[in-house]
C-alpha cells in the first residue's frame, strides 16, 4: 500500500507544480501599448502630400518598432510640438537622433515638410 501512497503524493506534487507554473506564467510583463488607432492607415488628404508621406515618412511614423512618434499619436507629439514647428522642421531637414537628414525625402520642400509634420502631429489646420 505504501507504493500506491507514494504515487499519489507524486501526482499531487506534480499537479501543484504545474498549477504554480501556469499561475506564474500569466504574471509576465504586459504587452506594449497598442499603436494609436489608424496610425498605419493614416494618409494626408492632399494626393501629392500622401505620395510623399507614403514614400518617405510612413515606414517609420506608422511602425511602432521604429521608435519614431507615430502619426496621430498626440501623446508622442505633444512634447515635440512644444519645441515649435520651426525646431521640428530643422530636425526634419538636418536630421535628429534616429531621424535621417531630409527624413528620406530629398525632394521635399520646406513647405512640404511643414505640411507633413502638421499632418503626422495632427496639428489643427484651421486659421492657417
């Protein structure tokens, strides 16, 4: 009878260990915050600007893994906008931290850069 009792203890011990592993497995880090809705699908209304955005900006500003502020993400853009559009324009043209000079848009004019920044940062355009 003793052998049967040992097996019973082993099974209970094994079941307790598996239960503990399952419980602790659910205690991992939370998944990263999801991208703001529509960041990957956002496109400027102006067709020419949409083409520039798609060719030069989207690959970083619609990809959370890139580390760039996502298009339409007010939380990410607010501290940048606080520095002023002129500073953001300068960073776009000359490069800044992970952003390459000209933001991979060698043909973009200063006006187009401003419009792209305003679009990505969701800057209200009324009264411009």
